[in-house]
């Protein structure tokens, strides 16, 4: 009995949407069926970003130039959030390169800073996540005493499905079962004849998501350090 020695299996949009329709007990018939499924797929990708950290969307470390006297900078609009952020001194110096952690502060904390124009080595970072912009602000404002480099890891949005049916979704293969199950549930919500399958499809979607999410986690040791305030 022969066994394949390849692992190239994937689902392009055409196969994925067909699989979802079949799971929902439906048949993919028209161009509109394809368009509405693709729209549901892109909405589901936004839902996945709301569910938590998607490791495959983490990018970095990225280095950005810090300009003396300039506090606020803009990142790409597809940035979901910054995960880690440091201020680097003496970049590329083997003997003296040093990364300092930047403490992230809230809107309230930044608002309560008496003098937001004070210059010095940045110690804190205030992040503004707008509708179409993503900005971060240093405090103190970078001075010209040192040459600073901003080093960060960011989480970007999951890429859209696109138009060609030959496209693959921007997800790891291990998420394909969750992808097919989720799309079947989304499609069935829009088809009255599939209403009786909704509970089963939703349950299977959540089960497949939990399996994939459990695998898609950082597998590194960590520890908790007790801390007590005496104030």
C-alpha cells in the first residue's frame, strides 16, 4: 500500500467556498453565491482578529528612526496593535547596543502628564488606534543627546480574500478546518433553508476554532512574580 510523501494540501477560495456550502447542506450555483461567501469570509477574518492573538500575523522586529524633537509617528494602517516596543541606543554597536523597555501608558496617563513637550530619553509610549490610522507618541519627547532607534513587534490585519478563486486565505494550514467550519456557519446564517443546521454548524465551528487556537500559541516557559504595593 503506497503512502503519499507530500504535504501540499491547501484549499483555494473556490474549493473552500464549495466545501462550506456542502457542510451547510447547500449547493454553490451562481456568481452571487460566490461573492456573498467571499464577503462572509472577509468578515470572519475580522472576527478572528477580535478573538485574540494570531501568531502568523506578528511582524518584527522592525526598526524605525526616531527624530529629535518629534514625539508622534504613524505606522501602516493595517496595524492592529503593537506587542513589544523598545528604545535602542547605539544601534549596531556590538559592545554598547542596548534596548530599553518603553512602558505603555493609557490615554488618561498621557493626558495627566503636566508638560508633554519635555525632552529627554523616551521612557513611555502612548498608542492611539484610530479608524484608519495607527499612531504612537513618545514621552519625554526624544532629545538630540543620543541617537535613538525604535524597535517593535506589530500585529497586522489578516489579508483579504481577494477576487480570484485560485487565491488561498492568509491562514496557516492547521486553521483550514476552522476556516471551512466557520464559513459554513456564516453562509448558513444567510440561507433560510439551512436554518435547522445552524446549531450544529456553530458548535463545530467553535470546536474547530478551539483546537486550532490551542495549537497556535506561544510554547515558551514563563513565570509569574508576586508583587505587592504598600501604598
